[in-house]
């Protein structure tokens, strides 16, 4: 399996979601630090994603299955799956392993959070090779469907790229 659930004891790979006070300047997506704390069962999922181009399909499928189980509407599901695809593609293409995908549904605020954590920037030409036919537009696509998005460096060189989307 290419995308697998990450054990709860993987704190180095998945940063704490309760300390995100610098996450966003947008009032459309309040800081997760203002929410009720870490994702409760059924409102958050995370997976390890293999550092290979063919892992993208499994990451999209896992995200879609979680969103469907949460009762998220079809338009929001499609937008989140697009963001997952773009952020995971960027991690595979431009960053070092490991890669992790995290989704969170903030039901009270009707927001969906997508986070992709990678091992930090790869050296020039160090990422996995993807077909060159279409590239360079991923973050523009993310910006077009997200309320806000960004990146935060972590200790040890890893980077979390995130997006906040409307859940309806």
C-alpha cells in the first residue's frame, strides 16, 4: 500500500496542530490554536505517503474516503482532492522524504485543513522525476480553491505546506 495510516506515536513527522498561531492572517480561516484542540476521532486523519510519483493516486483516494466519511459535500471534496494532489506532487518532486498527509475537518467553523509535511527541500535535481508536460501551476491552483494557504518550516529542516478550504 502506498498511503498508510501513521501511528499516533509519529510526532517528529507530523507537527502538533494545536500550536499554529502563525498559521494565517486571514479571518476566513481562524487559527487552529483557537479551536477546541487536537482533532477528535472522526475529524482528522493522517497518512505516510511514499516518496514516489505513483503514490499520488493512493493519497487522493485516502483523502476522498475520509472526506466522504465525514459527510463533506462534493464540491469541497473535489477542491480538497485537488489541493492534496498538488501539495503531494510538490513534495514528491521538490522535497526529501518522508512525506505525510494530514486532513482535519473543523466542523464548527466549516473549514477543512490540508497539510503535507516533507523532509525539506531536495538538492537541485534531487526530487523524483515527473513528466514535464504540465508543471509550475500547482500553487496557483491551490490559491484558486483555498481560503488561504502557506508553509511553515519545522525543526530538523522539514516543511509543512498547508491550505484551509471551506467545508461547504
